[in-house]
C-alpha cells in the first residue's frame, strides 16, 4: 500500500492517501478520489475501486458541506447512500468510512466500540464538529472505553494564510498572516480529554505528494482519510 500512510490505532486503523497510485490524468493525477471534481468519472471509480480493494472493505462517505452533521452507519444503513455529512461514526466491522480533502484536515478517531472520521475545515472546527464527534462516540460506547485521535495531512501553519472571517475566528491560532489549523483542531480535541492524540505533521500545500486546493488554484483532486474497525 505504497500510495497511502497507514496508522494503527487501538480498536481500528486509519489510512491517509497520497495522490499516487491511480489512473487519473493531470491536473488530477493520479489517485483522485473526488466524486464531485471535473475528472473523468470512470477514472475516479477505478481509483476508488483500487482503494477499496487495498483494504478489503466497501467505502461509505457523505456529500461534504463544511457543516457539523454526523452520519452514524449502523446495521440498518444503506451503504449506497451519500448523506450530507462531514463526519462518520460506525461500530460496524464490514465497512470503511471516508472523508475527502485537499487542504482541510481528515481526523480519525478510534475506541474499543467504534471508529470515526471527520472532514475538518476551519469552519467545521470552530463550529464544533470535533467535539460533537467525540461526545457522540462516548455516548455510544462503554464508560471505560479509551478514545484516540490522529490528525492527517492538511494545510499547515507554514502555508495556510487566512483573512476575513477565517482570520477572526482562528485568532487564537494565528502566526502572522497564517493560521495553525492543526493546533486549532488539536486544542479542541485535547479539551475533551481523550487518551491519545497524534498529528502526522504533513502540510498538503507544500508537500507535493498531496492534492492542494490552495496550491493548485482550485483545480485539483481529492485525497482521502479512511478509518475502519480492526
């Protein structure tokens, strides 16, 4: 699985794809997983088939709207649906939950009872999607479950220049004209007193292994953050 970064977590596993290993042509070269990009649809389907085959599980995801809605995938869920949601929680072992990103943060969670994956842009972070995900996982799990998080590749403080509303709402995490989105996410996760938090420390804007909406002028593919129970 040389096209992705895999992280073993207590109770689960997370995978963060790069842009390598697919069949898409420039400017989406090559493992573009974005269903709503202007890439060739057959190429995206093949890329997603390869990803699913590599982990041996079907993929479920939502239509991301930079909101705080969370989809819970249980035994009655239709795995073919695409709900409006920016986070996913499941206790099932027969699927992998996916979010797509190209500078926003994919954040994976695991516990003994469930796993979750969050698409965390600045708006979702400040509106509380991470805390809501943690609270919902705890509500669905056992009282003594431990909870763990991994922040995947996303815009780093080295490159993430902000203005306007984003600058105002991320004010505690400004470094000059740049915001530290990962620090903003990390603080909100840490404030919920989870058992472990890891940041992979990878910036999608300056690391050419990843798609970047900012760096590529808005015409680019999407990588994935994926989580499943083990």
